[in-house]
C-alpha cells in the first residue's frame, strides 16, 4: 500500500516527536575541527555529529498540500545536493551545488531535468567572494566586490547590456576583520548615503544602529552554542554579509543561533519555538501566526533528522 508523505508526517506532532526521533538513525561522533579564522564562541568542548545527510519535514496547518520533505547531502559539513519531495512523496526538484576552480554554482532542476534556477558566485584565492550573478531567471546585473587597501570593500552593480556600473555600498571591517559598518547609496528621492553600524559583545553582533535616526535593531540568540563544525570563518561571515548586501546577515547566518522574538499587537500574534538535540543541533522549529478571529491561524513546523 502506498503511503503518502502527508500521512507519514501526520504523526510528527510535538507531543510524541521525541519518541519518533528514535526511528531515525543519528550518528554522534566527537571529532576535532579547527579553523584559524573561526570566531570563537567559548572554550567548552562541544560534541559534534558527522553531517552526512539531513532530512527536513515542513508542514503547514492551513495548506497540507504544500507539505514538503527535503533530503540534503553533505560533504565536509557543507550541503552539496538535496532533493525536494511533495506531500505525496514524489520528488519535484533537485538542487546541486558544485565548485569549479573559484566558481561556485547553484542549480535547481525539475523532474524534466530542466534548469529552473541557476546562480554563480566567484571567489578569490583567499576564499573571499568577488562577484555573483543569477542566470536563471535571467538577471542582467552582476554584483561585484572590490577589496581595498584601507580595510574597506566596495560593492558595485554592473549592467551586462551596456557595461554601465554604479556603486552600491562601501563596507568597513573592524580590527577582527569582520564587516561592521555600511555606507549604502540611496537613490530613492533625493540621493543620499545611509550609514549603519553593527555593535558587538565580543564577536557577537548585538544590535544595528543608524546614523540618521535613533532607531535600533536588536539581535537575540539562543543560549545553545553552535557546534564547532558549523562555525564560519571570518571570510565566510563576511561573504554572507556581502552576498545579501545586508549587515543583519552576520546575525542571522553567523556563529550564534539567531532567535526571533514573539510579537504581539492588537490584531496579530506571532510566536516562535526552536528545540535542540543533546549535541546542540536544531531538531525542531515552529512558528504560529494568529490573526484576528480564532480561525485565522497558520502553524508551520519543521522537523530535522540527521544521519
């Protein structure tokens, strides 16, 4: 008898989740991992799991037909391929990540083996991103990065049709080599430059401030330390910031588990929950959105299994 994905996911509710985890093989090994450019979290040794494969179930209460299963494969603790299945357990897309010299290619293929997404990133010999471009769907703009002798990085946008180029922003690095300040060109209305700065506690970004206003964006984190094989080097952290052209990427994709705080207004309440296993890898995520009216609720759950 064929078992659909929607049926197989039905029993993964929060109440019996920890029992069901026993059905999946989890490999826990203690290995040593060092990177002289890694930002230290603390001196407490952390147990690591060898990352070979990860299975992700994502469900939505209001739209079960959109439930998905994703199987990701790792090499050297980095995802190199994954396959996405729909709610009937039929695969719908394959993602492939490959590296050729200094070019890293990200492709998504459909069931007809057609490329439905394709982007490329180019790095220098030091592992610093120098440009990125999306080919499918076609984007005529190449975003490039120039590393200057004064410890700054300039981001440019170049139109491949006419070769015209404009400056997007200038990023400054602190004494640890991390990007912490952005001068962004604003072309909306009267041209201006928007200055924003990250503030830190040690290597942890705690808030984002803006020179032109008193507004502050605070960052919150879970107490669980990231296992050392998930930590990023200084160059990798900067690459995330530059790739997203956003200082907040250092908080969201950095070396600490970023936490979204619950929000509550007169009409909308949103809550978040993240659970970790004994090795401090995420095993469960849940977000609940409740709008006005008792039936206007959307719950998203994600279950993570490692092998």
